[in-house]
């Protein structure tokens, strides 16, 4: 794996961990969570991490609604914090990061799920994210045809 890909994977994992931390304490802003992570875990400044955190904070309601709408009747509140954090990150990337192919977001989400959650949750998250990806890709195809 190239250094650039390894760096992005590390940045994505750090972003996930910060989103996960925020899930437990939303009284802090993601900016505060980022500052604390940089200080306590020696996370390097990253344009990617900052963009993702700022974007998720800005689009949180929309992203949560998208997740819930595709979670086959599961309420957002029933999801584990790991699953919710991974899905927020992946959905943000798929919707707002044109530099990241949808398939990469999906694959990286599954890598995070393998590392941080149980198999049953990974299958569920994979299903939700694949449904979201298909809808995004259809919308993109429709836009190109117009």
C-alpha cells in the first residue's frame, strides 16, 4: 500500500475515533474533540480530518436522516456508537467528498467495522451503506443524463 493510502487510512481512522468520542459527548464541538485528540494522542493536523469533522457537524441531521431512512426500520438511537460513527463518516464521504470514490468509502467503512465492532453489526452496516451508495450513484447517473 502506498504511503499516501496508508496516511489516508490513518486519517480516516482518527476521524472515526473523534466522531465516536463525539457520539458520547455532543456537548463538545467536534473542533474541541479534534483539538483534544491532537493534544492527547498526538494526531497531526489534517485537512481531510478537519473537513470531515466540520462537514459531519454541519450536515449531521441530514446524514442521520439518510442513515435512518436506509436502516430497515431501525431508529438511529438503536445503533451502536461504532456503527453510527462509521456510517456518519462513510455517508459524508459518499455525499460530499468528490475526491473519494464511493467504493473506497464503502471498503474503508468495512475495514473500520472489522476492527472496532462485531460481525453481526458489520453485516448490517454494509447493507445500509450499500443501499445509500446505490441511491447516490443513481442520483449521479440521473444528473449526468440531464
